[in-house]
């Protein structure tokens, strides 16, 4: 009997080892490419930003933006692959040549932390947006509870339960955990048809959604203040009863990366995956 048990343990050992083999960062990203449902192409910002792609992964932190605070929290939990939606080094293309040549102290501190903890940072922006349906939009609709309100003629418009502009802003602030929110318009204005433009889609898309049939409030991420924000202010002055709720870029897309973490867990099962929210840096004086 003892010999038989020993033989079973020996035969089972290779299987156990195979099941416990940690994937490398490159292998995880390859699985993402295979599962996202979009043909991968170049050029794209969805590339490795720091670290060795061949690093075996202990855990994955999925985040909206790989701030130093996010990196520190990931390290504290033993996660060494960081999947971020937005840039790591302060520009859309993560170009670091100028920062490095000037020995910028903030850049150096962040780069050193990544290197000292052997982190691998990869960006997932273009193809998470291009996924059908858009991964960021899917997460935001889930967080807002607007799934059943989407207008059949325009995916950016939602026929929400009637409320006031102030009431809608307060509800969204609580739902998304926003500390600082900006609102333009009459707080008591009745609203029941909302446009949603998360992130930074630009003035043309914001304006077209703002003016779409019957839309009385636009909920947006951010824009240049001389574009959509000035446009909304002028609409109010012209007695065109519209409201604008400015969430900020991170709060307007953050739930989309929480959605990404849920999605990753369906096909990456060897290591823990955690959504690490990017902390909102703003505060409002009393």
C-alpha cells in the first residue's frame, strides 16, 4: 500500500507543478490579446512601459492610472504586474526622454520604485475602448445603474428617472465616490434625459451629445475649459436650459477598469487579480 501511495504522489507531482507555474507578464498580455475580440495592430499605446515582460507574475493590479500611490499599494499586496488604462509618465505616449535628461525628481522617484520592486507596467487603453462593447463604457454603465435606460437611437444618451440637476449630481457623486465635482446649470432644473461622454472625447462629441434630441444634462469626464465648459455656460446665459456635470477624467472611467479586472479573472486564474482604484487627488476647501 505504501509503495502504491508513493507512486501516485510521484505521478501527480508534474501535474501539481504545472498547475502552480506562474505565467510571465508577456504570457498574460498575450492572453489579453487573444480574448479582447479586437485585431491587434500597431501603432498603439497599449505596450509595456517599464519592467521585464518575462518576469513571472505573483499578482495583477488593474488600475485606472498607475500613480505612485497605486504602485505602492500593489507592492504591499504582492502584485508585480500593473495593468493601467492611462499613462504612467505624464503624457499620452509615456515619452520619458525629457524627464530623464533633466533628472526630474518626480520621474526618478517613480522609476526607481518600479525598478527596486521589479514591477512590470503595461497599458491597456486603445483596445479596451475598441472592444465590443467598449470596456470602459460597460463598467461605467454598470456603476451608474443605467443599463436599462440607454436610448436605442444613441448609445451616449440615457432616459433616466426624472430628478433635478442637483439630485442627479448628488447621486452620481455618491455612486462613483467622487470628492470634488463641478456642475453648471440651475440646481432645481428637471432632468430626465442624460448624455454620457466619459474620459476626454473632445469638444465635437461633447457638443453633439449635449445637443442631441431632448438631452437636458451632459455628464462628462473632462474637456478644455474654453470648449465644452464655456459652451455650457453660454447655453445657460442664452436661456437654453441645459445642465453640465463634470466628473473629472479618472472618476468618469474608473469603473471601466474595475470591469477589466472582472473580465481578466475569467481567463487568468493562476494568480490573484485585484482592482486598485486610483485615488482622487483633489479636495475642496470648507
